[in-house]
C-alpha cells in the first residue's frame, strides 16, 4: 500500500509543470508583461455573476474579465487561433461570450475560455487574477 501511494504521488508530481502558461505551444500569442488594477467603475460592472467587461490597456490586445459567481476570471482578447491583427481582437457578445471579428467569427465562452461551437486548436489565454481588499488586479 505504501509503495502504491509513493508511486501515485510521484506520477502526480511528474505531471506538474512550472510553466503556468497554458498556451506555450500557441504560435499566434506571445508573452507580454503587464499588471492592471481595475478601477472602482470596472469593479461595479463586475458586481453580479455573468457580468463581463473588456479592458483595453493590458495583454496583447486587451483582455476580458468576468464574474463567474465563484470568482473572477480574465482572458486575453486576441483570438488564440489567429495572428494578432485588427480583426482578431474579440468583442463581447451575449454577455458571456467573445467573438473574433475575422471571417471565421470564432466564438469563445468567457466562463471556460473554450470555443463555443466547433473544436479549435487553441483555447483563450488565461491571465492571473488577484482579489484583495476589494481590489482586482489582472496580470500575467
């Protein structure tokens, strides 16, 4: 039994990675260092579950922030399946989705970061969210 637990624990550790960038193999997105503290007005716009906002000063082409009801999530606003350009900057649609403005009009769920519809190669790039004392900070 002890050997089984040691082997199981070892396998779990081997599956871990110090790289927390889930899109490290994405040829379209690049690393950008930023840290943005949301204003009081932005925070009011995130008061209820399902509320989402777009913030244009951070990330590659801005980012989306959503209140999931169990926490706050942030996602890069560039379609992860396009080279960053004018049409690849997504816009919020239907409150909980973001859509690429290119011809293929890829749509992603802001709760999961996954495509809504067809299966695509890459999901949205998540950013770190720290909430402390009524302050929300988004960074990478």
